[in-house]
């Protein structure tokens, strides 16, 4: 199954960090939650919270670098002489100023035929907005404005940090449950085999539970997408946001679009069906458009009242 490069960028990096930390701690015997009586649950929860949030924030700190590396993002210098690329930077920075960002995001592009864009970075002041070459070639000005405003809204809303906090909580529960289950399961084998059995169970459960935790993280992500749509409509216009989403909807209906590439982390669109919907980081496009039409209708009514007032 073909999956886009950014499918599990944040989550996979996070799970890898958590597993690596667990292996290192096991090698050096760092298990402060174990005592002569067994598990000290209070110490274990504090331990898991510290390391769980640590893994999430390490992933966040690496997010911009990882995005550039995995997607092959080319950063556009603000003083570039390429008119198209210069215009892209001006658009992003214009929306960023309107959103009252103190430091302008980096702007880049990457080679891909699909129509997509993403925003990432550890903080509002160290952010990145990147778009695919397919999007630049196939979207008109109003559609592009809608997409870029949506991505800037993600930055202004602090979605990267919010999702990191959610991931940190999920990490803590994953580490807690993996260690509790691993400890009790290891009690059924000979004492000399318990450390290696417990170690194996903990690592396996961290990976398995980490994947299940993606369902929770994805649900929060979908809620943040609705909010970014609203923010994008305010920074640009509801008409532009609707035009962008409708253009994406048409593109996803084309036969050459790979339906299996739907589970795209931080992308602006995707198609998913069945159980894959649980892992979708973005809501259904029809639902997003319907919500924006309500905002569009309200704006038109307010404009008419101002005109006749």
C-alpha cells in the first residue's frame, strides 16, 4: 500500500523516541517505579508523564527539520527574484501579519503531483508553511489564498503545541499501561526470565498502544481542522476557503488519485473509508464545506445589513 511520506511523520517519530527511551532506560536499569513490593503507581505515573511529554516535545522540536528532510522542502528566500515564489511568500506573510504573528513563517515548496500543503514547527515563531508544486500549478489565486490562510491559522491557533500536549498525555498512558501489563505478565515466568520478558512485552505494547493512541490524536486533529477552516475564512474569506475545499474535493474524485494516501498527517485533504476514518487527521470535505457555508451566509447577511443600514 502506497502511503505518503508524511503519513506517520509526527506520530512515528514520537513512538520511535518513546521506544528508544524505554530501551535505554532498561539497559541502564532506570526503573524508579519498582520497589520490593512491586509497582509504586504514583511514582510510575510521574515517571510516565515526564518521559511521555518529553518524547512528544522532542518530536515537536524536530518537526520542522523532519518535514524538510522527509518531504524535500525547498525554503524560499524572501528576496527571491522568482515572481511566482516571491508572490507565495508575500501571501503567506500577509496572512501571518493579519493573524498578528510576531515572526514570519518560513515558506517552502516540495515536488509532488497531489494538491497539498502543511504547516509545522515547534512554536509560532519557528514555523514553516510548505505547499506542493501540484497545488501551485493547479489552483487559482482565490483557492490558493484559502489554503494558505488555513495553514497560517494553524500556526496562529498554536495547533502544533496543542497536538503535542495531546500526544504527551497519550504517551503517558501508553507507557503506564505497557509497564503495568508487562510487570504482571512477567510474573508468570521463571524469575531469571522476568526482566527480558517484561522488556519485550513493554516495547511491543508501547508500539501497539501507540498506534491505537493515534485514534485519539486524530480525533483531536479533526477538531482543530474545523477551527483552522474558520480561521482561514477570517484571514482570507469564506468564499476562498470554500473554493479551495471544493477544488480539493474535485481533485480527490479523479481516478489517478490514490485513495490509500488518505491518512496524511498535517495535509489539507484526504480520502479514507472504513476503519481508516478513525486514523484520518482531517474531517470529511463535505462536512467542512457545509460549516463554511453557514459562516459564508452569516457574512453575506451582515454585509446586507450594513449596506441597507
